[in-house]
C-alpha cells in the first residue's frame, strides 16, 4: 500500500475510534458522570468536614427570616441536597457551589412559601452528596444518616429560643427525609411539642403510609398533622419502579432501610388532605419559578397550571403549559430538586389555613 494510502487509512481509523468513543460517552454518559461523583472511600474510614456551630450565624442559611405580613409561627426548614460531591460523602457547610444553588433555587422556591406563616430558620448542615441519592449502597446510607446529627443539634438550638408558640416543620427531598426522623423521634414523643405543631411538610419525600407518630393531614383545617408527597408528571409511569428501587426510610434503630412494597403516603396539596380523587386544574392556586429571587420578593404565580391526583402513593400531575416549568441546567442540576415549585401558592395557602385553625383551637 502506498504511504498516502496508509496515512489515509490511519486517519479514517482514528476518526472511527473517536466516533465510537463519542457514541459510547453519550450512551453511558449518566453512568460515567455518576461514577465520577463516587468518593471512592469506604464510609467507615471517611473523615467528614467539621461540624457547624449552630450558636453562630454562619451555620444558618436563614435565621429568623421574615416576610411582609407574616404570621406568628416559627418555621424550621431543612433544605434539599445542594451539594454535588465527588471528593466528599458529606458537604462542607461552606461549599460555594452548593451555597449558590441553595440561595438561588431552594430557598426562594421551597422555604419562601412558608414565610408568611412566620419567621423561617434554615440550618446549613453536612448534607449527603447528590451521589447518595443515586445509589442505595451502604456507604451512601451512612452518609445520609450522618447528616441527621447536624439537623437534630440545629433543631435543639433553634428550639431553645422558642419556649412556646406554634411551630411548622418543613423538609424537602433528602431534607424531608431528615425532617421525618426529627418528627418521629423528637416531636411526636413530646406532648408539649405536638400541641405546638401546626403541621409538618415533607415535600418530594417518600414516606411510608404506616409510619408511626404524627398522622397524615386528612382535611385542610387539621393541625398537628403531616403533609407529604412525591410529585411526578402523569406521563412518567415508569418512574414509580425507579423510585421504589432507591426509596429509603428510617427503621426503629435509626437506620435507613428500603421501603420495599410498603404503601407510600400522598397528601394532595391541591386538596389540603389525603384523597385519591382527581383535583382539577381550576383548583390549582399557583405555581412559581422563583429562581434567583431575593428573600422577601414575591414571585409571579401562574394558576390553573396542573391537575393532580394521588395514585400508587405518588402525586401524579399534568404537565404545566408554561416554559417556566421545564427542566433546566446540566446533568447534576437536573437530578437535584426542581428549580421551580408547582405548588408554591397551594402550600402557602395550606399553612395559612392550618395556622388559623391552630390559633382558633387555643384556650382563651
């Protein structure tokens, strides 16, 4: 073969190799990126970041943050996973990338709906990385369970300044998982705290229906109860199996175990109670994309965007028409909590009604 032919053949072969690698990277992109997030160190020998000092302001993303015309309840908010990871199982509380996602996405979309119930406090904590939500291996479970100690300490610090008055507990995704344990281990066994509980909200959190402690909310004016749901578009029917494969819950010994075939709790935020009836879009009070809004800035609501129904333990909803409620960001951001809240105004209304009912039930 002539030299130029050899060079041409080599070039073609090189191009073919590049094409094969590119196709493989595209096909297995998710697996590759997920593998890159694995800290690759067994959790028993892992050295976590230093613990936050909840007596100081640096340990709080929000501390007694108020909104205009707020109520008299005190809100304790446990945020969703903001830390992507890679080298750490648990986030340093001052990670800048996680902090930006927390401030720009999570707090304005998920903490702010409760700000009109009263001042909101949100601790920073050594949250488990995004990778721990993509696997149920034992190391990931231990990282998720480890984060609870921070939340428990933050709650006690927060509670010391609140000898009385109504309280609201809110948790989102993995934050909801931690708030659920706080609810069952700290609030439910304490009669005084249970009387003060307006409601607990576990948003995008898998919660077994047969869990002990605080009961589910069955009507809009019920207090001392639990609103929990995982919302998915109604056309993603295969997601139930994927959720169940990764869904974990707490056992009596404080370990995260697989949910298995247990029924999941679903309280429809459009109905304000546990029901399997379809709630039409005309009853939807409003979705909001509050990304990057500063605390206290009220977002624009788009109402009548979704209908929703609890089915098979999940809140199935129609897809909103507005482009404001489409998945956005890179691979990692799309696996975090959504950068909008389809039930923003519904949750805001829900806690307002329950707080009014709680006040009305107090002795004169």
